[in-house]
């Protein structure tokens, strides 16, 4: 079992150890050995392209699907690789047979790209788009479930609900099993946006009860960027197809996703090495024990130093490895006036502050505005330690002191 923190960063990762990275939740980071594994596949492909594409490529795909399926609790036949969660969600929405007047249900916390996919479907396929507005402050899980039941009972034309497992902004562990049960009650299909789940929580997708699930492997499972999975319930194997049609087979679902011309699948084929690394450093139990405690301690440190608070939500919705902390009141951290139904501007990046903190202090974190207030989202990964968050706290206080 590995020692976590900076020692692990220097030993296993290609990250510049003179800088501070607190944003595993956006782009992830693969260990050096995983990148080297990927490079090996690229070298093999370039040394003998015909041999690779004609006789080896499909065997690699099937082998890696087997490995990943075990990690996410699924029969391999239900799993295909996709570039990212957004690609997987696109495939489902573009494949489903929506009729005019059918509805899609999302919520105010739904990831921006997913909102865009649904808006596109509303414009081009004449479906109705419905939102559940999640209350602020959120006091209980029941508020979410009640809001969903009200929307589903009122609009029984809703064909598909997109439900986050762990939302991005604000980061929150959603009551996914209860939400699936509600959708089942109203004969609504369920697509799980699981972008942040693999590696952060154990998964048993065949038992989850959803119809579709898309999740990234590059965030918390240490695979290279451009590596994600789409899980498809067996009865939909013959109806879900990739966004790009290169091969067409209505009988074997994986072939349509595998045969994408001369695509570089080396990111997918490195997932076995990534999951091997995941297990070698302690597996879910040890990783979760370290990162969950670090996220908690880091959030408490920032709240104390900044004299602010966490995003208001029930404790049982706090995600394992991420937190959202209110920024101090200051011109560096602007507020925006938004109405309750201004869903397009619900969340805004503060790119100026992110760039300033990076360029001046060499710290990468995420600063955003939600509900017109400024917040900081932190991630806790195996290469982080509490001193990283002390640097972040002090950097923000330095900016505040300079403007007094």
C-alpha cells in the first residue's frame, strides 16, 4: 500500500511538484505508469498499423471492457467505451425515439453541457424540457424528492429523466436510488450522469435500476483523459448507437462503438493499468479513507481561515472527495444578480480569479458563482495533503489584504 500525499505525487505522477493542484474533479490526472502504458499502445499501433487495427484492436477492446465492467459491477455485454460522459449522454438522447410532445426532465444543478444537449433535443426533436429547481439553501433530501414527484406527476409526458449520481456544481451526492424509484413509479426512463462516480464510490450498475449510465474514468479512477464508459440496460442494446455512425450492427451493441474508423483507443486500453494502480495503492477502502478525511479537514480549514461556510446541504449529500466553500465578500469574488429561474446563468466560472491564483501562487482550484454568490470547489486526491489547502487559504487572504 502506498503512502499518500506529496511523496506519492513525486513517485507516481507527472504533475509539477512545485505547484499545487486541487482540481482532480475537472480534468483528472493519470499516473506516469498509465501514460507509459498508453504510449506503448500508440507505439504498437504506429509500428504495424494493419496488424494493430485488423487483428489486435478488437481483442484489446474486449479485454479492457471485461476489466472495467468488473470495476463498475456490470456484465461486460452492457458496457461500451466512449470518450467522456457528455459523449455517452449524447448517444443516448440522439438514439432514443422521442415523439413530439415527449418530455426530458433535468434540474438546476444539471451539468451545463448536459443542459445544452437537452436544449438541442428540444429545438430539433420538439421535445418538452422540464426543470426541477433545487432549493437554496437545501435542508433535506426530501425537498429534492418532493420536487421530482411534483414534476413527474404533473407532466406525465416525461419520457426521460437525467439524474446526477454526484453533481458537479455544487458537488453533491444525490439520492440516486430514491430518484430512480420515483421515475420508475411514473414509467420514466432514467439516464444517470455518473461523471464523478467511478473511483469515488463503489458501483454496481447492473443492480442500480437505471436504464443508462455514463461515467468518466479519468477523474477519480486515474485513467487517461478521453476514457469513459456507457452502460446500457440489455433491452436497449439494439436501440442505442454512437453519435458518429461508422459501423452499423443492430445485434451486437459494442461493435457500433468500437468501429469508429481509425480512432485512437489507447486511452481505453490503458484503463486496466489505471485500475491496477488504483488497487495497488490501497483500493477503494484506503483511497476513500484518505481522501474523504482530507476533503473534510480541508473544507473546515478554509471555512475557518476565510470565516465563511460550506454550501448549505444535508450531511448525507456531501460527496466523498469534493467540497464547495463560500468565498469572503470582496471585489475579487463578485456576485451576480440572478432570478430563481435563470437556469442558464445558475453557475458561472470566475476565470479571472482562477488565472490570478494560478499565475501568482501556482495553485489550481475552481472559483465559481452560484446563486449570485462566489464559491471555491476543492478536490481531494491521493497526491494532495492538508498543506496544499493551507496554501490556497493563504493565497486568498493575501489578495484580500492587498486591497485593504
